[in-house]
C-alpha cells in the first residue's frame, strides 16, 4: 500500500479551522482513514516580513487506485483554491491553505511542476515535527536518516509549539 504524506499549513483566516477542514477533505482522496498529526504553530519560513505565524499539520493518506503523484498534486491545488487561495502575487505570501506533497511512497520526481520527495522537507521543522508524530521511522526517498533523526538535526524554530490534536 502506498502512503502519501501531505504537509498542511495556514496563516490567513481561521487558521486552525482551515487545517482541520483540510484534513477532513483529504479523506475524500484516500482509500483508508487519513492519519493526522497534532496542530503546530510555527514561524513563517522565507515569507514576506510581517507574515503571521502558521498553523501546520501533517496528513498521511492512501491514494486511490490509479492516482499518481501528479494527479494527487492537481487535486491538492484544487483544494487550495476551494479554500480561497489565489495565484501568487508575492512569493510565500500569507494564504488560507497551503498543501505540499512531501512524499508519495518511494516515488521520486525532479520536474518543473513536482519534485519528490519535497526538496526541503528534510530540513524544515514545520514539516518534520508533525511528520515525526505519524511516521517517526519513515525514511524519505534519498535520505539515510529517519524523520525523527532529521527532526533532531533540523535548524531550531523558537516559535514551534504543539497545540493539540487536529480533530
């Protein structure tokens, strides 16, 4: 069975509710119940000055038969639009929902539209903290260390705070 890991973030609007609703909507894309991490408040990374903090979580889902990384990415982008996300006027601007495909089984990609595993997942605490809750022993494709080991080595984030369960 293939597992896809989706990083969920929001720093615009009712951020906790946006993440909770996104997790529920991701269940429509999964053949099995979605596993979700806790909610985490995190410091914006590479965002415009003054950007509000993010609420982040991680979801693990079982893609439906015939789903590819590219088709799942398209569904994730559609879900972002459903939550009010528009085209990027400014790189990493505040947004009601940000969904990143972190990994899709052992698949790798290096195209202009999709890179798998996500190219910066292994160094971002806002990805690794929630991922370590639901898949601590996971080794992302191309990594020798587990998610928990990567999390222990990731740069610090003084704003990283576990808030509690998604649902």
